[in-house]
């Protein structure tokens, strides 16, 4: 290799590493807004004197707007670029976190969380579109898996921090921490994040174009894989909203014990998200997706079998299995859903976020109002992926998963 070539290669590697680090910062906003205050849910229900389902809505409402807002954030990212959308999203996030801190009613808190989801969605769209811009349709799937592995540190660490903040300063301090994080991270992004939008991006016509969305939705490869991402995310959302109530209020775990269980699962999530790209490299995305779906279905069977045992381990063991299934499904599906799109990466990422976040949030919010215990709810959510596995095994499923990227 010539010295000039080696230098250019090293420079590209450094640039790629720096971009991934910046994208990790951008995608941290969403999990932080969910995981840090989970240990405080019982305390919040007590202060507002409401049923725990109402307080769980602070998570599902956030998830709903996190997905819905991407219908606007995606086209905006294509029109104005990834960087300005990220900075506006961070600003909204910080202001709504402050609003949540001062909220004196649950309705006002829910409104703040709805707005906060819109802010987080902008940072998420900017991050995933930038990854698609910089790494292309094939490598982006692997990079997304690495990003997911990196952000799994938040579920491991955030509840520990949230437990301490709640114990020392009350549950509202979790939202003041979010506002402070937004200020620090926003400064970092403003200084270091350079625009990645391709020069040939089509920005002609209406900014929010029905036809632009339909051009993505007409692609069966996208629909199939985005739906699988939604179903996998619904399992995780059902877990994070149900676990605090089930473990602490039903099984008698204290805040510290809950944090330990949650942290163990988050550590397994990190491992799973790091293993998934290696598994994809060795066995391909199709086998990875099949393995992930089988793991989710198996976790549902284990949850059902252990549902009569009122012990924390009986609830968490199937969740541990589920974490690997989630990582394998999301890692192999997200990149594949975005693969057919180049100049529409922002719009495609927005629609993927709508499926993954709003779809999952709506599913979980509705099913939580059924007469299911958390183990039964999770079994139900895990088994919803069974049709996806059957389709993947079919002739049409093989065609959808092997379509070459444009």
C-alpha cells in the first residue's frame, strides 16, 4: 500500500469513528428520557394519586411522539440537512425537560413528555440518516447495531443514576438532569457535527410530500422489516414500562434490587448488540433475523411457563433471552429497511421511526389496558412476531430479504 493511500485510509477510519461517536451522543437522548426515571414511577403515581397505568403513559406518550414527529423531522432533515435538525431537536428536548420538572399536574407532565418526544425524534432522525449517508446501505446495518450496543449503556447506568437522584432529590430531579444533559451534549454537537447530507439529495417540491412517503411505503422490503422492528420494539417497551410495577409493587423488590435486575439485562443488551454485527458478518442478515425471531418466540414460551412463579428471576430470565432476540431482529431489520433508499434516507428513517416508536407505543398503551398481568402482556407481545417468522420462511419472504439495495 502506498503511503498516500494508507494515510487516506487512516483518515477515513478516524472520520468514521468520530462520526459514530457523535451519532451515539445524538441517539442517547431517547433512551435517557425513558430509562432514567423508571425507578421513580411508583413515587410519581403516589404523588399524583393515580393508577400506575396513567404514569406509564409518560413513557408511551413520549414513544408515540418520538415516532410521529419523524414524519416532519425526516423531510426537514432532507431539506435543510442533518445538523440543523439535530440542534433544533436538542433545544426542544431541553425546554420540555424543564417543563416536566415544573409540572404540577399529570396532564401537564404528559404534555411535556409529548413535546420531549418530538425533540428526541429530531436527534434520532439526524443520527440514523447521517449513518446512512456516511456508510451506505450495507454497512449502515452493522453501524446501527453498534449504535444500539453503545446506547444500551443507558439502560444499564441510567436507572442507577435515577435511583440516586430520586432518593436524594425527588423524582423531578431526573428531568432537570435531562435538561442539563441536553445543554452539554448540544454544545458538543454544535461544535463537532459536520453536515453529511448528500449533495444530490432531492429537495424539490413540497417539503412534506405525500408521494415522497408513499414511495417508501410502496416498497415491500421496507414494510416487512419496519414492521418487524416495531414488533421487537413493542416487546422492549412493554418490559421497561411493566418491570418497575411488577418487580417493585407486586414482587416486593426495592429500588436498589430493581436497578440491579435492570442493569444485568442492560449489560446483556450491550453484549447482544455487539454480537449481532459479528453474527451478521458470519451468517448473513437473513439467518440473523431468523435466529432473533426464534429467540423472541422462545422467550415468550419461557415467560408463559414461569408466569406462576412469583420470583424476580422467573420474570427476568425470559427477558434475558428476549434481549438477544431484540438485538438480532433490530440489527438485521433496520439496515435492510433503509437499504433501498439513498436520496430519501431522511424520509425512510422517519417512517422507520414512526413504525418503531409510535407503532410500538400505541400497541403497548392499548394492550396495557387489557386484563393482562405483565408476564402475560410480555408473552402476548413476544408471540406477535410468529407471523413474521412464517413470512420469512416463505418464498415471498426470501425475496423481500434478498432484494439488492439501490
